[in-house]
């Protein structure tokens, strides 16, 4: 018969070993999870940078650019303020919301959202960006008596100042060696534009147009700086420096008009820059709709004066796209875009009749 004291002693030893094993396992598991979290953490976060992170990247902007980069130092840059980004109780979506939605319903566009750097010019837009867990950068604006939070009506003094500040920022990005696509948030990305943009590195600037006249090299095409692709090199840096240098000599003109004047005045030839003007068949807008849903890549809510009008007609255009996407793959139908009535009325013009 077993000795009761020996049995109890053996049982106590077993319990002690089991307890020690559980503690060790728990400690190992916690340490492993902590290690995984540390490994998954990006080297430079887009906000709340520690001193060591900023020193590693160089500065906060470099950290943000590096995080958004596609690996070949190419990023997508969009600029937002409170008026574009804040959803209030009276609206169910913002321009920023529709912009992001287009990446979800577009073809081959979802992964591109990780390469967007949202540049916020006020705290509300920055907070909204951080809430959405995107790549965010807070750009301190030179106030000069300007409230950058509110809507900047087309060609107002504040609108022009904001556009010049944007040009200065993009020049800084080029100087850091980053190639980028700049996109306004009233541009819907329905297909991956990198499949349509020319990959020839000799082309320095590829820029959208309000109207396309058939020749991708013609300076007669009226440009639109709401969407363009620019390679970082000495020529484009010189172009942007010259462009921004005209800021104080262009009273009453927006930066887009100044760039067009420079192009038509011979700066392309002077700097030996190669510029392609993008066909609205692929890079379209409300000024000139693409005629083919099967190849359209971006749709810009241009030729529109107010945010409310842009949002209303962007919703309609996105619905047109979804209707096209519901068609059978073998369908030969080519739908028509709904007329952009809200934008037309934003200029005080009468509503178009349905044709």
C-alpha cells in the first residue's frame, strides 16, 4: 500500500511543475506577441513622431513620404481641409468620402489607397485623416489672415492663396527626390491611372486637360492642375521654382493660369521639358466627359464652382459608374454620363434639359 505522505509530496511536486510551466508559457506568449507588434510597427509613423523616428527619417515630411512611397519613391498626394473632409449632421458624405469611395469601387485601385499621402491644412482635416488610419501629414499654412478651414470659392483670394501654398509644398516634395501624382479630392479614380500614364522616363510632366484637342503635345490644350504626374528631376524642380516664383507677379490669377502662361510662353523649350497633355477619353472631367466607360480612368468634377455642387454631381457620376459595372461583361452597351446639372447651376446657369 502506498505511503500517504509520499503520495501527497509527489502530487505537490507535480502541481508546482505545472504552475511553473503555465507561468513560463504565459511569459513567452506575451513576449512573442510584443515582438510581433514591434516588428509590424512602421519605422516612421505619419504622426506623433518620436525624436528618434524623426532623426531616422530626417524630418516629419520625409517620414510621411517614405511611408506612402510605392518603393520607387513615387507617391500619390492629395490636399484636404475641413470643408472637404468634415461630415456634419446635415450631410451623408463629403467630397473626401466620395474620393475614397472611388478607390473601393474602381478597377485595380484599392491597393493604391496605401500610397496616398493626405496633406491636411487644418486640424479638423488632419484628425479626420488619422481617424481613417491613412497616411497623413499636417501642413502648417502661412495664415496671412486666411482661414484655411472653410470653403474656398473658385477664384476667391483665399482660393488663390491656398493653390500657391500647394505649389510650394509640391516643390518641396520634388526637391526630396519624390515623383508623384497630385490629385484633387474632387477626382474620382475609377481605374488605375498608372496603366495609362506613359512609363517613358523622358516624359517629365503628364497633366490633365479641361478640353482635349487631339494632340498630346499641343500647348493649345487647356491644362488642369487638379491631376498630374511629375517626375522628380532637375528640370521639373526648375519648372516649379519658376512657377512658384511668379506668385507675387500674378495678381488675380490662379496658379493654373500662371503655369499655362509659362508653358505657352516657351518654358518647355527653355528647360527642355517633355510634357504630355492627357486625353479626356481616359482622364476626363465635367468640362469634357469621356466618351467610353470601358477606358475612362479618372473623372474630375471640374467646371464647377462650389463644393455642394461638386459633391452632388460626383455622387451622380459614381452612380453612373456603378450602373456600368453591373452590366454583363459581354454587353456592348456604352452608357452615357448623366448631365452635371448641379455644377452647371453653380455658375448661375439654367438647368439643362434632358436630351
